[in-house]
């Protein structure tokens, strides 16, 4: 049912409307009254108001100011202006503020009921459409296996989820891990006879290998699934009383347990397996993605052949070799706008320029071989994340090398070949995305992402974005969530926090300077949002190295 708020400093007007309009007949369950804009806002902070009918001429905050504030704070609420002034300037301003209707005093009951009924019908249509979209999304993703694999891929490919958001998803998918807890990652790649299997058979083998690993490593919370680069990913955490020391003990005894795992794979699956074990990291924020890149690079560099490697064989060398200065390779790779953001917003030319800049810096630094693995992973993570998010298979656009770890070793030994492959991949992906439907909603989403990337230092909000793409904020929020699975407000915050993280690591700016640069007025609020995203305060993040 609908709840209505009537606002007028002339209280007899709101009293009369409350008593004379057949509210129940038009679907209204509750009618509240306020004598000022400030009182109206106070009521809306406490009650779930759906429709506001307000006079224009009021002392203090007038009706136009009130609906402007409502539009900013509650974009889903409908507003109707009620006034005795028929001046066109008021009507024009009301239209700009997206008021549902404009009714003149003295009020004609039939006209008033028609305006309210039309606003209610509009609300219900919007709610029905919103519910329909979410029912479809729920139906499409109701399988826990799919949901878990989606989350695993997003974490491995660089999505940075804050502790609270990640914990909610872990609980919803009934996964035994906890956000913020110390974690070990084990990557396993099936070798030998498995290489000749088709995708469906290999998926079954991955599932079987995961179950064997779960049995061998039993006694600790464990999550396993197929990773985005053709490896089995296992993440382990200590039991309730284990703490970090529990994982360190696991790592110290890893050789014996991993030898047992390898023996079981030989015995039950008749094949070989290569393994790479990470060092301890924190589950959440940048932890999983960074650990995955580092450990996968160790696995690639070791060359497989049924070996066990540890992340001390690290692709992190690219950061030290190239230097952490502004001209370094790592600086160019991870500086905003990130490659993922450029791909998400379909800024193909800008993505090409960024990739060329990274390869130029790598060439200048004389990088080749294992240090190039991080560049390879940086590129493939971006494209695989997009393929995963958009539901568009990469197909054969990567050429014969594809995303195969064995063939990738040939790429990283020859930087010019890796550059050619990466740019060919970008060109093919851009073409595939345009053929896959770049019109309608997808075009709006791309435009919104471009605007977010360009406006992180301004007064950016769902409403300001909606104004620039000529849509109602509620409708824009709805289609963005339906298309991407992420709330638009969360996306804006995530982009701002990524920019903040880069500035904290790669600049000497003070916290308050970064706060101001990102459009926040309150450093305490900025710190709270940053901690929600990364699990630590800005100062702790900067000091973490």
C-alpha cells in the first residue's frame, strides 16, 4: 500500500485533503501531514513515504527546494506540487525537478484524485518492473554452484569487495570462509592426460580433484572451485581458534599434505597435478586478486610438470625491477583509470593507449621472461572479468595462444609478441562487444561508466548521472543493477575508493587532501567508506606497504 505525506504551512489545507479525499479507494494506506519543509524531511527520515504533495509557497524551505532535496535523498519518491500560483516559471522549475504533477489551488477534488492516482499507477508499474527484473535475476542465478563460481571469479579477477559486503555474500552462498580472516590459496592445474580432455570432462575432473583436496585438507574451512585461467582454486582458513598461526602451521606442513594430494590424484584420477601455494593474505579488498596473480605467476613460471611451487617464485619482481616511481611499469598498470574500468565503459582507444604505455615502460626497463607474467595476468584478468560480467564468451579472439598457461610462457619470453597478442585481443573483444548488442541499456551503462570515470572529483551522485543521460534516477539505478549486478551507488564508491587506494600508495598527499580531491567534505566519512571497502583505514592501508 501507498503512504502519502501532505505538506503546507496552511494546516487547514492538509486537514481538508486528509478528510475529504477517498484515500483507501485509490490505494493509500496512510496519510501524514507536515506544516513545513523541515518537518516533512524529519517525517521522511522516520517513515516510508511514497508520495509527497507539497505547497510551493512556504516560509523557510519552499516546495521547490523540498522536492529538490527529496529527489537527492529519496529518488524513488513521487512529488506533486500544490499551489495557487499558476506562473509558468514554477511549472517549468517543477518539470526540471521531475515533479509528477502540478495542481492549482483552490483544489478540485477530481483533478487532485486524478493526479494522485496517476502517480500511484506510475509507482506500481516501476515496482512491478523492478520485482520482475529481480525475480528473473534470482531465477537465472539460483544455482549455488553458479553463484559461488561467479563470486570466486570476481575475486580472482580483481573485484575488491569490502568486509561487510563479502561476508554477506559468503553467508548467502553458505560458504565456510570469513571476510577479513587470514587465508591461504592453493592453485592446482591438472596435467598429462587431462590436457586432451574437452571442457565438460575437464570440469568434472576439476570437481573430483576439488573433492579429493577437501578430503586431504579436511579440518579447516575450505572453498574450492574452477578458476578463470583453467586452474582449480582452493582457499583455506584456520578453524575458529586457529588464527594466523594455524595457517602458518598448515603452510609448514604443506609438503606432506600436498604430496598426499598428488598421490590421490594419481591413484583415483590417473593423472598428474601441478600445485602452487600462496603466502597468507587477508580475504577481502585487494587480497584475493593480488594473491591469485602472484601465485598463478609462480605456477606459470615453474613450468608445471607435476611440481609444487610457492609464491616465493614471485612475479612481484616486475614491481621492483621497473621501480615504483610514476614512470614505472606497476604505476602505469594500476593507476586510475584502471584497465578494467576502461573496458567496462567501452573506452577502447583509451584502453589501447594504457596498454601501449605499459609495454613501452616494460621495454624501457628491459623486462622479459617471468617478470612479464604480471603484465600478462593484468591483461587477461581484465578481459576475463569482462567476459564473465557481460556473459560474452571470449571465444577465439585471443588467437592460438588463448589463455593457456603453457602457451602463455612463449608469450612472456618475447615482449613484442605479448604486445601484439594483447592489442589483437583488445581489437577482437571490442568488435565482439559491439556485435553483442551495444545499443539501448548497454549503451546507457557504458555512458554512465564514462561519466563516473571522468567525474570522481566532482559532486557525483545517481541523480547527477541520471540528469546527464536523461533518465529518472530510480529507473537508471534499476537498469544499472539489472545489467551489471552491482548497485550504481556502490559502483561510484568503488571507483572513488580505487582512486583513493592508488593515491595512498603512489603519492605523498595527506588524507584530507585525498578526501577533498575525491569530492568528500568529511575526512571521517571518507575513512569510514574506505575501511568498508578495504577492511582497513586509509592510514593503515598506506602503512601496509
